[in-house]
């Protein structure tokens, strides 16, 4: 009898966990080290960091981010190999685009 192994499809996003989390929630979470998001290490409101790089990332990943948001699944379920525990305790209240940030 043969065994069929099914692998979960990887994310279509080209974003790291911090940038994905910031685009979805509009807030930054800064660890002690290793941060590679849009923020400056102090300010948590992402509206202050909207610029060409963030707009380009949103345009390139919008469909996948919205698909994830509408799925109702957690970041741990959808991005198991690219999810940081301190970012995955709860979902952002609403996507940044829904609040008119972009």
C-alpha cells in the first residue's frame, strides 16, 4: 500500500512576517532584535511610514493578503513556517486598506 503525503501549499506572499503583519493590522510590534518591517523601532502606528516601498508591497501582495484576511484563518495556519509567535496571538482588528490608510 502506498502512502500519499500531502504538503500544505506555501504562501504566495513575498513579505516577511513583520511586513505582512503591519500591512494587515496597521501596527508595528518591535522585538529586541531582528526586526525587518517598515517602522523605526519606536512608533507603532504604520500610517506614519506609508511610502513608496510600503505601497509597492501592498500592490504586489494585495490579493493574497485579502484572501488571507477573508479566510478567517490564523497566521499560524496559513503561514506556519513564516509566523512569529509574538505576532500570532490574535488577529488585527481590520485590514489597513479598510481604514483608508492607503
